[in-house]
C-alpha cells in the first residue's frame, strides 16, 4: 500500500487568491508537522515529496515568514 507523503488542507474557500497559503501536513516522518505554502508553489512540494527528491524538513526549513514561497 502506498503511503501518501502529505495531505493538503485548504484554509480558504476560494483558491484563486495566490497569496493566501494552503496548509501541507507531513504524514510520514514527523506526522502532523505543518508548512504553509502559497498556491503557486504547491506543485513544488507535491512533486518533490511524491518523487522522494526532497524531505518535508527541507521545505519546513525554507520558510522565512511562516509561508513557503519557493526556493
């Protein structure tokens, strides 16, 4: 059975606001650890976690103001 690397929680009703963050929750190593991400960068987290190219910790460590906006 494939275990998902993370879950996505929408904190807003509309996702067309690109500056409003979404909540990504780690489901593997540190279950429950969270990172907020702008919609435009969600693909980066999903692609890299799903492909095991990067770990959740790398994204969590790349937030300056509490929101991941890319590298």
